[in-house]
C-alpha cells in the first residue's frame, strides 16, 4: 500500500496508531489543531507545525518572498487561534536550494517576523539545510488559560455552526494564479489584488479566537485549511455528531463571485473557440455554483469555524464583530450522530456534504 | 549574493539579524543548541528542530526506515542533552513522495517512537505533505530546572575541554556507505556494523547531559553535529575565548582507525591500478591522519563537548562514567580570547584549528 493510494487522513490515522502512550502532561495529542501540553495548574501550552513545500503549497515565482513569509506565519498562527490561544514562539526549519538569493530569505524572514509580531509572537530559532526545493517548516508554541482551550470535540446536537469572515476567496486567488481566467474578460485590478491577498497572505483569526475563548460558550472550533466540507467533518468526527449546512448562508463575497464568473466566461470562451458545441449561456448560474464549490472545498481560507448553543452563538457572534470587526455568519447546525452530514442547496435539495464539493452530486430530496 | 556563496553560518547570522526583539519569557533565542523559554520561576522549556532531507542528510536506499526513525529522534534528543535537559515532546513534519510505501513510514515512526521513549519523550503530533523527496523535520520540546541549563557561552580561560564517547566513527560509517573502501581489503563484518550504527543510529547523550547538568560545574556544552573543530568553535564564539586541543588526546577508537586504514589501502590500490606513480607505502600514517580528520571534521558523532574548571572537570568525568558507563576524555583547554584556536599535533606542531581538518595545513611551530 502506497501513500498515494492511502490518502492523507488515513495515513495520519495509521501513523497515529504507532504513537506510544503520551506523557502525563499531554492534555491532547494528535487530532486537533494543535497538541496541548500542561504548563502549570492554570496554563496550557499549544504546539503545532506546518510544512510548506515549493510547487506543492506555493509557487515561488508567483509570490513575493515577504508575502510568503507572512503566509507561513499566518498558517501557523491560525492553528493557535483555532484553539483560542495566544501565539508565542516560532522555530523555523528551512531547506533551501544553494542558488537561492540571500535577499530572498531576508525578505521571507522579514515577512515572517512582521506577521508573527503583529500577533505577539517572535522567532526564537531554527535550522537551515540545503535541498533542491525550498521547504519551510514552521513550529509554533502558544499558550491558553486551562479550561479556555476550544477543541474540536465538544460540539453537541442543536448547536449552531458559525464561520468568521468569508469563504472561497483564497481559491479564487489560486484560480488566477493557475490561469483559470486566462482567455476570458479582463480581471479588474482591485478584485485581483484582493483575492490574491486572500490566497497568499490570509489574515489569521487569532484575535477572533481569543474573543471566542475568553467569552466562553463555544463547544468546538477548527480553522479552515482543507476546506469547509472537510474541516467541519473533522469537528463531526471528533465530537461524534452530524451536521447540516445551508448553501445560501455561506459567506461568499462579491470578489469571489466575480472571479468565479470570469473563470466560467473564460471556460465558455475556450469551448466556443474549440467548436460549435461550446455554449456561453447560463454561465452566471455556473459561476455561483463554482463559487460555492470553492467555499466548500477550495481550502486555505484560514477562517474559524465554531459551534455553540444558539443563545451563546448569538452572544459570540456579536462580541467577535464588536471587538474585531470581523463578521460572523451562522451557516448551519449540529445534528445527532445518526443525522448524517448534509448540505441544503439553494433550491432546497439536500446533498451529502462529502459530495457537495464535486461536480457530479449524489442528491436526495430534502 | 547566493546562499551557496554565503555558507551556512553566515546565512544563519544574517537571518538572525532579521529577528525582532524576543518576548520577555525568552531566556536564550537563536545561537545555542536549543532556544530557552521560561516555563515558571524554577523551570525552563527547551525547544529545538532539525530538518533531514533524503539525499542530503541520509541515503534512503542505504538505511532501514526503522533505523532512520531512531536517527532522527537521536539527533534532536542530542540537542536537549547538550543543554542538560530532559526531552519531552516531539512534533514531526513529513513531506513524502506519493509512491512511498506506507509500511516504510510505519517503520520510520516505530523507530522514532522507540528512541524517543527510551529517553522519556513522546510524539504528540505533526503534519504530512507530499513532495518529490522525503523530508522529515522534527521539533522537540524539553525541560530543565532553571539555573541547570548549560549554554555555550560560559567557558572561561583555564577550563578543560572534554568529550563523551569517541570521535570519527560516524564519518567512518559514512565512508563505507560512500564506497570509499571499495576496491581494497574486505571490511570485517563486525567493524562495518559498529561504524554503520555510529553513523545511522547515534546514541544521544541525554543521560550524560543530565548528569553534567545536575552535578553542576560545567561552564559550556554543545553536541557534536558539525564536527569537533567547528563545534568547539561555537563555544569559543559564544564564550569569547580561545582553545587548544591535543590531537593525541582525541578519543579515536580501533574501529575508526581500522576503517581509515582500509580506506587508505583502497585509495592506494586504486592509484596503483591507475599507473606506476601510485604508492602503497606509508598508508598507516595516512590512515591515522585520516581518522584524526574524521574526528575533527567528520561530524555527526553526537557526542557532548563540554568545559569545566579542572577540579570540577575531574568530578564531572568520574560521575558521568560511573552513572552512565560512557567514557569522558579531556582533549584540551580553554585559552584567553587572544590565545587563538589551535590543535597541537602528535609531533608537537601547533596548527590553527580551523585548518586542522584539511589536507593542506597552515602550520606554525609550537
């Protein structure tokens, strides 16, 4: 059995089974946004790492090194945010091709230190090695008051499901980098810049996570790295619950819809150029469907998804918006475990969440 | 200026200059075996990471995955040992080619968890990504009592310089893997196995480091990863001192001498085969010189090098040997900063330590 046939999450489960018993100070091991280690009676340490590989996670020729540094900081800060914690200290492992310009690394570190510093974290060490591809692995240590950590495992049937910010914009930015809108109408410069920034330099929701942690009442939380459909599934797995999300409620913004429309127009133009069987009509519906797919499965939005009982949910949403200015949207509710995992489409059809991101959907009447 | 022209340590210095002010809980940032973070009034956290790249740090076809896992654990454990600390928790970042056998990773993790467990550490998390080369980055969190941490920066003129165990055996193992003894006399199987183990599965000196830390009196300590000449230079840099090492005192064992002799014999045989200008005589002297070079610059021995005033040094050496069975050897002494950095050759010549590992030596009368 090869890694390619096994897939990421089954591989992690398989490796997790190899891990021996944890030390007594381990509160949570593998399986949440971070591991949780007891620091003292009233404080916990949060530890997380994330490896980023050139050509897999980023395109070195399409991103400035400073922005790449900010992105790498943000991805890790986001995991601490998703636990309700405060980031503290980064270690950075670098593998670099020997012909890399030192100025490139200067700027990468400048970006890293800038974004870390904005959230109260520093870079205290690391190591450097040579390799034929640029690999950057960041390790981040954070802290949270004992009892204030928000795990993935506490969601209860009847809780509301909420997200911060907007969904799909990161994937819209990636679409432009991948040339998916090439050959269609021009992408307005301001739209392009905003979705590229969403993809290359996501804003980690550390302050939002702290507000949620301190106010109390959130039963589960995760940051959206793989995509909403997959990540909300991790909450379901850890909490032993089902979920129902509403397509109409997903916070997809105008920029993302605009890029989706331009990608659809470009696709239609290519089909038309290819022969008389091409069709350009109806592409606004297709654009909306594309944007929803990006919101569900595009990934890398680095928003927070969290659950709370309805009354607490209202208070949490109001407080996050008041303190941070970041909107919070209720997008669905937690079901009992036997309730399954569903997306209710705009037309009322209910589709299995795991299939909701794909073009060919299994459907079932709601 | 490219990374290749800058070199590893100037690059690290350059990146270090980018790091902002550290948080108040940072006791030591970049520049020691680990970063040091205050945990409480009487406890410190130690954090370290090390990235290992297939083809750069190990040859995947020449090492079993289980042994590779043990090696990766050992390299990081060694850094905690060099601070006098107790290892606690690993996080592992993996980048794997998709056609990797899952069983390979099973065994890698088995080895990792085994060696971590032998020293009281566990593996609490990590992340997995795809890449065309296997990259394994390990982060290790450890602890030490406040005041018991042994930094690189406390060596004083008159202190003795000591090392645990033996030097050069790891490089002897690498020589066999690189085929440097091919074409010469056969390498005895038991010698081969011992030097391969030294290279592929070094024994981290965690217990030795703990004895040194608890007994007190050690003024500086480092683990030998780059090679004695370079690593003792790090103590000199951090402590602002000079050093004098004695070639005759270096603990080079019989296995390393044997492999060095076989490599020299193979080299002589190749020269002879190449034409009449080859010489096979005098290769035992050449073998001894080779073994000394390996001890000074071969690297990856993962022994501890530490300094202490003469009386404390005697007590430390005796206690480490009594408690752990690991020999400790005095190999030189610390000089005032203006004293320079020297190696005294077996024939009494004094050579600059930075050149002592090279074939073409700058020499100076002692």
